[in-house]
C-alpha cells in the first residue's frame, strides 16, 4: 500500500456502475454519467494526483441475468484495483452493485473486515420474500449466500456477524428474522439518535478493517432527494458527513460504495453535491490518517 501513496493522499479509483435494472425506478442507471457530466471527476482531480475513473454500463436485458454478470465484472475490477494498492470507490447505480463491490474486496483483501451498511432498508430480501421483486432489495442477502442459484453468492462473501445495518427504518418481517438468524447488528434511527452517529460508527467498525456501503436513501430525503425509494426520517447529511469523514480518513477503511443516486429526482443538484462531498472527504483526508 505504502508504495502507491502519492504526496497528495492514497491512490483511488472511482468505479461508476450505470445500472438501474435492480430498481423499480431505473433512473439511477444515469447516476454515474450525470455526475461525470456535472464535472465531478475534474474537480476531484484537482485534489489528488492519483485518481482513476472507470465506468461500467449495464447492457439491456433481464435483471436476473444481467446483474449477476455485471457484479462478477465489477468484482474483478475492484479486486484488480485493490491489488494495485488503490482505494476503490464504487458509485451506483442501484444498490445491487454491492454484490460485486464486496465480492471484489473479499477476493483482494487478505484480512477480515467488517461492513457498515448504511441504508433505509435492510436489503435482505430473496425473490420469495420480496414484495417488489426488485434486486436492489436483495444484495445483502445475496452476499450472505441466500437466494436462488445464480443470485446467491457461493461461497458466501460475508457472514452476518461481520455486518452492521445502520439507519434502517423500512423492512419486511422476513428480513428482520434474517438479521436475528444471521447475527447482523441492527442500529435503527432511534439507536443512532441515542448513541450519536460517531459513537455508533465507532462501535460498528470495531478495531479492525472495515468497508462502508452507503445507500443514499439512508439520508433524510430533505438532504438527499435524488433517490428512487425515499424514506422519511433519515440521517441528516451534515451529521453523516461529520461522522463519516474521520472514518474515511482511516487506513483501516478498505473501500467505499455510494449507491442509488437518481439524478431524475434530484433537486438543485443537492444529492449530486453530497455524493461529491463524501468522495472528496475520502480523498482529502487520506493524506493524513489519524
Ligand atoms: Mn440499499
């Protein structure tokens, strides 16, 4: 890792995943492209000497066929970038991209790591429990090895005890049952308010390595309107940024994913600016780890 550090922080690769096939509202497929056209890459390159940007586009087709293939492709790319000592930032696209992101990190990262899944939803459905059938409600289940062949990851990428769900406030009973069965730690909004976000994140990350998967719908729709499935009563953006920035700076942080940016629902570029600020925090702070 050290050899790839530049004067201005660690080497990073942003992987945009233009896929909305996993969502009922597929507009998030345009997320990475909208951010690129808005000039995010150029502005971020002003902050670091070593930033690569890649973009995947989902082909037309059936979600159940396309998404697992895309996830395999993404996993390969993420693993390759990690192997080169580069910090991966995956930007969706719908949250089904997580099936690839964390498979790739599991492949490339030798040590154990915890995953902090910040989301309004649990994403623990399988096709037989999902009311909508949308695959973006299933990625965490797939990573745990749940679901039908082709969708479930085998061997499982994660075990439940490695995962903390944070900010959840909308789920089905079958999903909640899975959190208990698999030992997934759940921190709902009430607990986040009680503990404070920084303390909650510190508890969730533990002393070792960790990754962060942020579904933008975890954030209150007032601050992040540009999502397909908004859920009122979420985490305020300022609080999240304050709590997240020092974690993104930590050398224990092995990867970041930001999913569900839907430019068609954004208001005054509010959500786009937030995505950029979070990525910026990862880039800016990476030069001087605590
Ligand atoms: Mn999600």
